[in-house]
């Protein structure tokens, strides 16, 4: 067995995160005035529809950035912030607990799998830092 640690992320989550990253890159900068922002928002089209998957993927993306799996959107650098990653993972756990019994089988398994993967990544990052 190799000493190299591998993090396996479900391809569906990766494609959704990539789509969100592209959407974030198209958003107008904070320097734009209110009129410019309104025009840019109208040009971007309608907002994404709120969904359980989008809620979960928001925290997954946040955790993955904090675990150094994606570049930080502000700096473009790979950074780790275990405290922030723990918060995002804990928020996903809260979502999982509060929605128990209200999810379909795929949603239930999906959140269970991603929590496991993020926890393993968290352990790899925090043990690697010691």
C-alpha cells in the first residue's frame, strides 16, 4: 500500500462544484457601481434555483477550499484552514441530522458519502500538518 493519501470525490459533486466555480468567475467585481452591477446581473441571466443539492454543494465547496482541494476564490492560492473546514463539515452534519427521514435514498446516501470523504480529507490535512 502506498504512503500517498488519496482523496476520492464523487464525479457528480466535482462537476457541480466546477459549474459553481465558473458561475462565480462570471459574477461582477465588487468595484462595479450599482448600475453596472444591475446590468451585469441582468446579462448573467436568472439566479440558480434554490435546491437541497445547491445547499449541500455550497458547504462541500467551502470545505474543499478550506482543505486545500481548490484554490481560494479570493487569492487564487491553495490554502488550508482546518477550522473553517471543520465548520463547513459540521454544518453538513447539521443538515444531515435535521433532514433525516425527509430525504430520498440517493440524497441520504450522497450526503453520507460526501461527509465521509470530507472527514477523511480533514484527517489527512490535519495529521499531515502535525
